[in-house]
C-alpha cells in the first residue's frame, strides 16, 4: 500500500490543495498531491470499524463500497449511484481476469487476496492431450514476478476511467485489482477532479491513481499513439456513450479491454428508433427482445467505429442488468479480419402481429481453400428472408438494425470470471448475483441471437401460458436446442424456426382451448389457430430442460432491494442541494386525479391560455383574481402587445407598482405626459385610481404608438 506519510487534517489538506496542488500541464489540468500535504493512507486490510469521520469538510459523508471509502459531498455536484455497485463489482472481476491472462504473457503472476489455488473448470467432458501438455508447460514456466493489489507493477496495466465523477470506481481498481501500473481518473468537472484527488489521498492510492480534469474525448484522442494507449478504458456516462466511442476504439491498446455502459435504454429499447440510429447507426425496435437487441446494437456500433481504423472487436462479456447494459470487448487491429465485419451484422425483420422475427445478414463470406483467411470470398447477402406479409399471421414486418449477430460473450473467459468469483465469494458484496448472472450467461445458446417470451406467445393466441419447463421440453423433444436468457426472466432462446414454435403453441391450445368464436377473423390469433399443426408436441418434462442455475436456486433475477431502485438525478454543474427524486415523484404522482385544495400549493402564474390569446382582450373567461394559475411577480411583466389598428396599439400589462405610469411602455409618451387615465380600459369592469393599480391587469389603448 505504500509508505505511511505524516498525518494532517483534511481541512488543512483542502486549503493547501487549493493553493499549491493544482499544476498545469501541457495535456490539461492534473491534480497532484505532494507527500508533505497528504493524509495517512488507509490500509485495505485494516479494521473496517476504524473511525472515518475525522477531518471531513462541512456537509461531507463517507461512502464505503468494497475496500474503498469515498468522501462524498452532500451537494449534488458529483454523481454517485449505489445501485451500480453490481456494475463496479463485475468490472473489478473482469479486469482481474483480463490482467491475469495478459500479464501472464509478460511474465507477471497476479495474486488476489483471499483467493485459493486456482482450479480450472473444464468446459468439456473430454480433455485432449495437447491441452494437458500445454498446461504442464505453463506450470513449469511459472512467472517469477508477482503483482498484488495496491502495489505499482511496472509491467502492469494502464487504466483510464474517462468519466470518473467521485473516483469511486478508480479507487476500487487501485485497491482491489492487482497488476496495475497506473489509473487515470478523468472528469470534466473541476469539482469532481478535486474530489477524485482527495479520495485517492484518503485511500492511500495516490501512487497509483492520478486525477485529471479533461474532456474525455480529447484526452483519448491525444493518447492514440501506440506507445501511449491504455490497456483498459472504462466508460460509464450518465446516458449515452455514443460521443466517446470513436475516441475510445483508437485509444485502447492492441488487444486492450474496452468497458462501456449504456443507460439510455429508452432509446435503445425502441421508444425512439430514429434517435438510436443517429447515435449508434442502428434502428431499435420495440419488441420483447429489446434488451438483448440493445446489447447487439452497442456491439454493432463499436465494431463499426473500430472498422474505420482497421480495427475489430471481440466481445468478452455482455449483460443487461436493471436499467442499463454493460459490455466488455477486446479491440484488435487487422485489415483482413475487418473484412468479416459485414457478415457479422444483420437486419431484423419483426412481425408486428405475432412477434416472429428473422435475421438477414448484411454480407456473406465463404472459404475457397485450406487457408480460410487468405482464400476468403466476400459477396452480398441474398434476401429478404420474409415476404410482404407474415406467413403465420398475415401482418406486416418492421425492419430494425443492423445489429451484431455473432456471439456476445466469450464462453471460456466468462467461465474464468465465474470460477474466480464463486471461489472467493467474500471479495465482492454482490458475489451471489454475479455468480447467478454469469451462470445464466454460460448456459445461453451463444450462436442464437434474440429470444421469444412465454407471455407474448400465449397472449398472441389468447391462451393460457404453458409452464416454462414443459415448453422447453417440447422444443427438445422436437429436436431443437433451447435455453433461457439472462436478459429476461421468461425468455426462450432457441434455434427452432417460428413455424415450429407456433406448431407447439397450437398443440398447447388444443389441450387448453380458447373461445374461437370471440376471435376476430383479422386477428393474428385467428390466422394462427386456423392452421393445423404439422407436428405432435410432447410436453413431458425432460431432465435437461431445467438448467443448473435454476436447480441450484442461484440469484438470477434479483428483486429490487428497496423502493425507487433505479437511475439517480444527474449531477448539477454548479452544485447546490441535491433534488430528492422520491419526493418529486410522489408530488407528481396522480396530479390530475388528486386535485390540490391547499391554496399555498396552487400554481399562481398566468396560464398559457391567458398569455397566448389571439385577441386583445383574450379568450380566457377567468378573472385574474379567480384564476388558480395567477401569480404576482416582483417586476412589471408584459403579457400581450399586438397591432390592433394601423396606428393604434393595445398593451395588456400587469402593473406591480402603485403608479400606473411606471407600467406603461416608454413609447406611450402621450399617456405619460397627459397624466390622466382616459385612455385606459379595464376589461374586468372597474377603473382603479392611481394608488390601487398594483397587481391589476390593464388593457391600455395608445394612439401614439
């Protein structure tokens, strides 16, 4: 963890930090902390019950997660969401296994605290002799250099967190991931960068972690050189990462790891297909498989942007969690391999009636010889795979995509991460959920894109929903492969064509009939059930229909641990007190049903209808004093001014002073100079005197302007 330095209070450190520790470099503002103004570093192995409140600035609290303790301001100046703990735990686990594989090639052995002797889980029942000889060779040539957490490794990884906020993720990298050479925590906010520097010093990782205050894209663009690239780049923005992807695929090293989070699920799940296309180059569809499609959309976008620079991606892990998606990909360079990119993308034809979908590859490649790379032939794909109408229900098709149609994870790598997490469950606070999630990922059909859901299949033909295991068994009896999906609780991934799926549903409907006389002849249900099934489905439950993750009752789909579990408010650029989203949601709930009776809670400004009238006197029948939207402002507000005649103008004003003349426009000289109110008309039936004008609506006819 580094040597202990003299202890000083955080207040002293904060003052000296503002005066002396900000140094300007050619690449931007970097916050550096010298040893003479530093705090005693926290030992990651120390007792967790040690007091952490000493030296806190006013309004600050200490947030503990993993081995890190983060100083966090009460004001909403820096973003932090405790819901993302699973995201950060999973990222630490993935980077650890990535470092283990990469540093082994550099002669460095990674040591993780609490981890027992590595036990490699064989993914196949048979082990061939070549693999055994390779393992013996690797064991004989064990690396002499070891890397532990909290220590700087000269041959280690260079990590960049482009949007660090409080720096919690970067501090956890420094404290929990072994084999790191440096960690750069960047944020465009100066307050966030200062907080990152304080948190690095508070946790005793300033020898590893460097705070940077830069534009993330510009920082990555400047580090595009082969000797300056980062081994790991983590992007976890508030919303869409689209604006950072082009720089990220250039700034990551050869074979480096790129970690990307997307929280703009409304766009990627089909609510705004045109917006999704503008950001990711793909049209999203509002379908039941939208969460997996979102994963494939971001992978398509990454591969497309990498291909511009003769680079390509290799997905290691892609997961859909809670309200966001997270992908981990490696980036390589190779002109020959980039040519395969077109054949890895596909368009999606989705039926709006029954939900059947078909994929159309963007390109086709075939091998012409013994050397597939050198003798590969590329040609346009033939299509479309569907007709003008759906063959099952007669409805039209939607066109979405293109999306990534190849596997979205590396099975061998996921198995390594799963073995490490399950073998050391005390390392992360969300180990059980990580184990359940990764177990489901390893059980998925990796070569089958997208999925169906049981509720959508049954609701299409208006029948009862078949049990999950019975439906899976029917597909297995029919000779098809089938699995569940981590992205949806009642999802079915299968290589069976839509015709086979609807045949099984027809067989289920015969055993559980619906009232066909109530079905419309134009409905998808009537069209599907009018066709006799071409196979006899067997719904006897098979043993292999129930996956191991379900048998072991692993935490697969975690229930929200508390109310309002989800995204938090965006940090304010200028700081200020954080808005309580829970109170705001309660206030806005059922606002049209529950009428407000307390006059103090009623809005009291002029409504839009009153302000935007088409005639001089307006079309609103309410009197200002009786309007619930009426509000008296502190200054004169011009409400309406329009040409009524060729030379005459009507001015509708709200007077807020005791003198009428201060409410008139400057050009109304005749009224100001005349000193009387003969040209003032009151639309509400009374004419005030000069002392009672305040707070009164005046309709003024001026002949001079």
